[in-house]
C-alpha cells in the first residue's frame, strides 16, 4: 500500500478572528504553506478534539512553511492582525490509509 499525497485549503479570515477548522487526522507528516504578500500576523493552531485549540509555533508575519510535529486532528488559522494583502494557507500531508 502506498501513501497518497493530499492537500486542503485552510480558511484565512480577512480580519481578526479564527478560520474554519479542517480535519487533518488522516494526514501524516503535515506541513502548512502560507503564501501571498500580506502585512499582518497569523497564528497556526491545532487541536485534538476540535474544540480546544493551541498555537503551533510562533505567529507568522510572511510567506513560509510550518512543519506540524504534533499529532493533531484539526488545524485552523487565527488572524491576529491583517492590515493588507490576501494570504492563502494550504495544509498537506500523506494519507497512509489510501489504497
């Protein structure tokens, strides 16, 4: 059986607040890519139960990658501040349950 690469879009709120949580439980070796020029501060958050979210790493102030070492089931983006631009966020990983 081979793992299948998967990716999903994470919602980035255009003003202060939290985006919709995405279920990433089936993905292993998770990475989040933040792209697009913007001025602001975004925080990647993770949760095991989908209710209590904790920050993963430091707030992001520009494009880049975040490796997710924790075995979280849900990921979301928390916009702390966004003064300009339209950032995008993608979560990716490998679905080891794929046949």
